[in-house]
C-alpha cells in the first residue's frame, strides 16, 4: 500500500515537472530595440554573422556595447557596434501569461485525473 502511494506520487511528479518546466518561458519574448534606447538589465545582441551574445548591465560606450556576459557581473565583455545587427530586450506578454495559467491548470487537472483514476 505505502509503496503504491509512493509510486503514484513519483509518477505524478514525473509528468507534472516537465509540463511545468516547458511553460516557464511562455510569459516573455524578445523584441528588437535601437542601440540608443535606454539600456535594460539584460539584452541579447544578434550579431551580423548570425550568432547571439547576451549582455547584462549593457551600455553604449563610444563605438561598442559594453556589459557583463554573466548575471553576477564578473565577466566583462565589449562588442563593437559594427558587428551588431540587432539589440533585443525581453518583453512581457500578458496573453502568453494567461495562456500559461490556463494551459498549466488544465494540464495539472488532466494529470491528476488520469493518475488518480488509474489508481482505482
């Protein structure tokens, strides 16, 4: 009896955890900004050759974008503006957040229903 309860709990967690994890990025998107715009906390630079560089605490200094390549601000990085195609910032999307809440709730209810129903 105790073993079957633990097994059911483990199954629920195995289904619910990936479901929730896939929904985490649903509330934001990247949008292109001009280089002269006020610098947000985190920017994504799309380079001319197609690669992407993330900078934290970014700002324009002379002909370069200067910031930190890690969140805690210990690795400083300078990127020449001539190599930057686009500067993108994260933007909050309310409709995605609403979809996340509704979709996550439905997913959890279905998971509970199927696992609870299969235990009987």
